C-alpha cells in the first residue's frame, strides 16, 4: 500500500489522496485515489534505472491490480487498486 500511496504523492499534484481498504475472509482490496486522472500509472522501468520499479513489485505481490477513473466525460479522479487473496497454508 505504501508504494501506491507514495506514487500518488510523488507523481501527482493532488491535494488529497484517499485510501480505502475492504477486508473479508478471502481477500483484502486496497484502493488509492487521487485527484489527477490523466496520468495512469504503468509498471516498468529501464533495467538499470534507480526508480520506476514500484508497480512491478505491486504486480508481482498481488493477485490482480488495475486503475479506474471517475467523472464521466470530464474525469475527476483516478484510483489504483489491488487485491490480495488468502492462500491455504500447507501444514507440515
């Protein structure tokens, strides 16, 4: 979650960043919303870059993730969301 919040803080001029979390028995869903819908994040960085790996890490650790925008024809907000699903533990 801190990576997605940090991205919103560092890569937008949004006056507000909102974090919503939904938890149930099977999964955790995290939504990070900012007020700058025009710049949708994409994972990827040059191989030797010092930054730009955050969403690659999010992608590798979550079961799924994505972005959505709100506001109809005039978009007003963007949300980056991800889902963590509980896995059954193997008992030794």
